[in-house]
C-alpha cells in the first residue's frame, strides 16, 4: 500500500520505524545498519522528513537523534496509514475488538521496533477469552492482511510473572484496560 504512494524505499522504512511505534528513536548510523542502506541515502530522506516537520531531532553528544513529531497536525493520519499498510489496524478491529475481557494487548518483536517483517507477535492478556473464536479470527485476519500473526494468550496471573520481561523490551500497546 505505501509503495504505491511513496516511491522511496528508504522513506517507507523510516515512516515504519518512527510511526509504527512513536516511542522509537534512532541515530543515522543506527538506521544505516538496521536498514542495510548507505548513510547518505538515509540522511537525504531524514532531512526531507525533518524539513517537513514530520520528524523531530535532538542532539545527544555529537549525534543527532530522530523521532516522530507527535505534535505534527498530520501525525495521527500518517500513523493510521502506516498501521493500515501493515495490517495492525485490522488486528485491532478483527481480533481485539471481538475477544471480550482484554486487560492489555500489545505487539512485541519486529513490529514494535518498526520493522515490517511479516510476522506480527501479539500478546493478549485477558480472562474468559474464547480460544476457538480467537483462532478463527486470527486465521481470517492473516489472509486479509497477508501477514502471519503469532498470538500469546495470557491470564492476568501469567502476565504478572512475565511483566518485567515484557517491559524491558520494545512493545506497542494496542489496547489497555478494556476497550
């Protein structure tokens, strides 16, 4: 979807990185290593996005740190386009909205750090979740979005035991405290 709107592969990767999870921050060299692209190509795209005020910068030492400008008037729209292009919006509407008593649901792994790898790792914490319905909706959503969805279903007690591990790694909260 984004490829038909935006012709620059690097710009798409940057939008994914910073708008899938707006808490992501990165340096130029870090992005170059992560994307396996030249620093010059990335710098050009970063400068365009900063000039358009879509990305913010901060200086840490001698390095420039980039992040999404969450106060930009189009932030929500850009983020929604990114979420729709990855299928995460469908995960929310097709799976989470139909589960029932969800305490928290979040994505971990590649999508939490802004990589569109094709595998969405979803963690769902809740009580009285219908597992057969969850599996049916997961399969349907996978076909719809063209990506695999791995779901880890936990009770609130199981989540309490693993919470510190989950908090120590990047995650993207989709739903908290019910709908």
